[in-house]
């Protein structure tokens, strides 16, 4: 079983773990896009995608990581930041909100 590796410490209130695994988002209700889940905390996620997220955009994130979770995790999230890192590549921060956190043990 693979363990989580803590991400580099920054000004964060929640412990964040490095992942580098795929996940899926639903945009505007149904449009599905794959992305790279770079890190995860109980309160949010850092992602990379060919999709340019808008600030405060509401999305649905689907996470399937069998070595961490026994079932698929689905969370509503909003974009809190998004930066272009290359042509057609963006890195973004997603917030699940206080009432929608993930149990990371």
C-alpha cells in the first residue's frame, strides 16, 4: 500500500499530500475533463489541466485512488486560484469548503 507523502510546507491550514495521479472534473454540469491531481488535503486539491479554470468556478471533482480510498470520492469544489504554466497548461487550487471535507486519516 502506497503512503501519502506530505507536500512542501507553505502557509496552509490543512496538511497537504503529494499525489500526481489522474482525476476527473465535471464542468457546467456534464462536460467531463481529465486532469492531474498534484496534491490533496481534507479541504482542497491542487490540479494541473489543459483547462483554464475561472476564479470561483464551481466544478465537481471525482477521485479514484484505490490505495487510499475504498470508494470513489466525489466533491463539489470551487476554483480559488489558477495560473498558466505553459501553452495549454494551467495549475489551479480547488477548495471543497468547510462542510465538504475529505477524511484523510
